């Protein structure tokens, strides 16, 4: 177990968001505090790589994490999902499999992350399935984001695709750079700039 009492200031925002969002019980909060490893990550830092997989789970306290992959032909980065507090990303496909997840998990913004081993979470003996309930809700948030992004990427017209993104994922459009939005939406940077200008002026050129 870890003694994280001295790091409460860094953890408290996440704990409060978990409490507000999921209504976690004090017992679960104490357990999380005891078994978390606190990582202070810098922008661009790689936390996970499928080439050297580790069975870890990352909870965002502050900053931004992203799951990315790289195009083999031209080396372009493609962002698949964004995690901000109180979301999480995993180094496996789910809690009850050791199958490595794809791509990399990187820090898009500097911040604080709670890191757990998958086995520690999987073997927890908390009563009432409180950890499983929280996991289900966190995974639901990630799936909702992925579903919206999938729907956006299926829209062929880039102006309509970008408009869909701005309407349905405003929390991401507010915090991502135009370049990051392009990597998230499978668009070129010039297309994102033109689509953004179109939303302001109504002119496509």
C-alpha cells in the first residue's frame, strides 16, 4: 500500500468529482487512496505502449490523457479517445483480461494521474461491488465519447463532421487545439480551420 496522505491536495479534486459523479462511499475512497501510485506527468509523456504492455489503469486527476496510434505510412498521430477528470484509460481491453490494449496512452496536458495495477483492482474485496459499479460508470463515459466520435468520423462532409463534433462534444472542442481536433476527427488541419471558420462566418471559403 501507498501513503498518499501527503498528496491529498493533488488527489482531492478527483475524489470530489468521483463523489459528485458516482457517489462513491468513504470506504472505497480510502481504498483508492491506499493502493494508488501518484504520477505527475508532463505533456507528451508516454504512460503506456502496446509494444511494451503493462497491465495498468490510469485515472485522471488533472490534465488530459489520450489513447493514440501512429499511421505506419506517414507517421501521423491519430487520437482515438480523450480522458479528462474523472475518466480513466486502461492498458488492457477491460479489467478482467490481460489482453493488451492498442496504441499508446500519452499525456496531452501535464497533470496528476492515479495509477493502479490491474490485478490490484481485479482482486479488491470491497463489499457491495462498489469498485465494479464505479468502473462500469467510467467505462460508460468512455463508450459514450467513443460512440459520438465514431458517428462524427462516419460523416463524409468535413464541415458537417466538424459541426457534429462541436455540437455533441463541446467539452472536447473547448480544450483541444485545432491540430488535436484534426487528429481526433481524422481530418486535415486545413479542413478543421476551414470548418471552424465556416461555423463563425457561414462561408466555406
